[in-house]
């Protein structure tokens, strides 16, 4: 048996805190009866409804959206005893979930963890160019010409970056820039702005492929809902279809 609010959070309804509010508002039924008592425990086979819609429990594949806080290491363990993402997600350790891609220690924001290896490969392989959007607070305000350089691509020591989508959200001593990239070079965002003469004060990822961070606070997490999982699986399908088509084209050429 598990607490109702924990089960709801695991099923992707909302964060644990928000699920508690949903229960208190009388929006949850267990086996046809409204439950408003926090801490109510439910069995595996109990029928749970939220706003009249049945809650589907997932047993195998796990997809967790986590707002990684600063100072947290994007690994499943750390030999130096530093806090890792799984220290925040202990209830999912039995599913052997792992981070999809990386955020460095000083970067916060959206991180997906799953035990779906095929999806992880589709989202992270460099050739697949899945988009990632960040909010970047920098020391100073970039000029229009500097923003245009980011859009065209910046020359770094390991090569030129792909064109990025860039928007100046706020100017001033600490400007805020929204940037979307389709690659994942090590500490890429920081190095791109450093190449223009700016240091990054704060860096936060707010979008990864079709996933959006929204209102999760640092350290909070939730399971993906069915709609989000469907979008990810559709993206995975497109990626592998594209690989098959490219492989077929190379095969045709080789036979001529």
C-alpha cells in the first residue's frame, strides 16, 4: 500500500504538493468514493479517478521530469559523495532509471530520467539534433550583431556550433537571453557566450524536445503524462525512420 498523493504523483498527475491540493479539493475518488484525507493509502488494484477520469498506473517504463537544482550532479552515483539526481528520486531507484543527457553541476532546469534506453538514444545522439531551450542570464547586454552571430553559429575550439534560435528577453547589467540549440557540446551555452565576451551568471533549461518545465520548483519532479509520453515516442519513431531512410539511400548508392 502507498499514500494516495504519492501514487498520483508517480502517475504523472502533478507534483506531490499539487496532488495534495487536488485531494483536499475533493477531486479524487478511490473505488467510487471521494477521498479528501491526506495520507490515505491505496492498494495496487484500487480504482483511482481524478476529475472523473481514471488514473492509469505504470509498472515498467518510467519517465520522470525533474527540475534539477544547482549543485546537483547529473549521474546515478558519485565517488566523492556529492548529491546526485537520484538522491532526489530515491523512490524510482528500483526501476533503474538514468538521466537522458546531462546538465552540468551549475546548471538547473529540465532533466528527463527514464529506464527507456531506446528513447534515450533517440533524444541524445548528436545526429538526431533534438532541440533544447535555455534561459541564460549573462553579465551585460549583447548587441544585435552579437545575437546574430549566435544565430549563424559560433566558432569554438571543437568546431562551429549549429545555428541557434535567439531572443533577448531583458537587457541591462544582467541581461536575459532565451536560446534554442540542436546539439550538445560540453558546456556549450557557456562557451558560446564566453566567445562573445560574456560570462554566464545563471543557466536554466526550460524545454527539451516536446517537454516543457512549466511550474516545477528546483528539486521537484513528476512522472510524464500519457500525452507527453506519446509525443516522445512519436519523436523516437521519426528519428529511427529517418535513420532507416538514410541507411537505405546509402545502400542504393553502394549497389550502383
